[in-house]
C-alpha cells in the first residue's frame, strides 16, 4: 500500500450553543465539505452540574441526508416521528437516515439532568445522492458493547461502526457503503489504515496528538488528504482518539438551508413546504 499525502489541516472553530461548548471543523474557512461528509459538530468535553437543563436539541426536522451521532461521554435520548426511540450511552452511536423527512429530538435523559456528569458528543452529517434523498427514513441505535473493538496495528483499537475491517462488520449497514470508525491510540501506538484512492477520507482528531508521516495533527483538527495513495499511516505522540471514515464522493450540487440538504433550491422550497404542511408527521413528545 502507498501512503496518502497530507494535503491540509483545518482547525475547528468555536461556535457555542448557549452553554454547550461546540467546535466545528467542517464546514469551515478552508473547507466546505469532504464529499459526502458535510458537517461535524464537536460538543464538549465538559461537565454538567446536577440540576442542569441538558442538551438543547429539541424537536427539529431533517431531509436529504444522514446524521451520525457519537456519544463519547454521557448519554443521549433520541425520539423521532418514525417511531424510533432509544437512550444511547457512552461509546455508542446513533445513525439516522432522514431521507424523505423526519422530526427528531436529541436530548439528555432525565437522570443526566438530575445528576449531571461528563458530556462529549460528535455529530456528523453524511450526504445522500439524489436517488436516495427521498428514501424511507430509518434509525439504528447501537450501544458500545455491540460495536466491534478490533486490535489494529501496534497497540491501537478500532471501533467499527459501519463497513468491514479485518474480516469483521460494523453493526450499521450504510446505504452508500460508508466506512466509519472511532480509533483509540494509546501513547506510542501505530497503525496503517486502508484509504482507497478513489474515496474521500474523513479524519478528525478528537483528542491527543498524532503523527502522519512527517506531519503532526492535534486535537480539534480535521486532516485533508490528497488522492495519491491507498493507505494512511498514523502514530500517537500521546493518548489520542480519532474519528476515521471513508466513502465514495457523490459529486452532485449541494443546496443546504438549515436542516435540509438537497440538490436544488426548488427541492429546498418543497422540503420547507412539506414540513410546514405537517408531512413530516407530528413532533416527538415526552422527551
């Protein structure tokens, strides 16, 4: 395998939501998207006191893409108008295909609001191609113990969410063949990750410092790679944690307005009209 060249690093910028510490590496000043990866919010890490209000993501709509939520610390309650409901704890993942339209809520469970605690969450938006934008919505909630933890390289652990690695399959069956994982890299560990040359790579340093060839990357940086190889070699300079995935680029127009991501302005207007007409069903209640 041939290692890809590091093309650019993009630092996440602060964009707090009320008292929720939020950093966003994409979209940002130097990168609009990593097609088909559109958006990443990194919430926390922070500690909530007892008697807190929890996360602020009450009922809101989506259409035309997927949300993938990684619960690193704390817990997250999900409910949507497709009838899906779950509470996912630390180490777990929620993968929601909004498709033709869902209203969902992502909130802190009552116990977290009462007792407080540590919280860190990542939410990644993954685009859908035009032929799947109006697909039937679906949802998969996976606890940590259902995500394969695979020994990789020298001392690293790859937590496989979707796709295949070392003969194992992730618990989420991606509609578009997305490979997605979380990687734990204790200090001094090394591994080589497959990164097919024709695919877009999503590589975000959640915490720690890593070396990629002769280059270094640190916490809160998104790393952009050239399409000049089929692998990425990474080593940790201290305890590190990565979000790593790859997918086929869609290479279609992206028109986004708030919670809707479509291909044309007309489709955005249709999404707004359908939502206002109640075609996304009623808003989730009792969350």
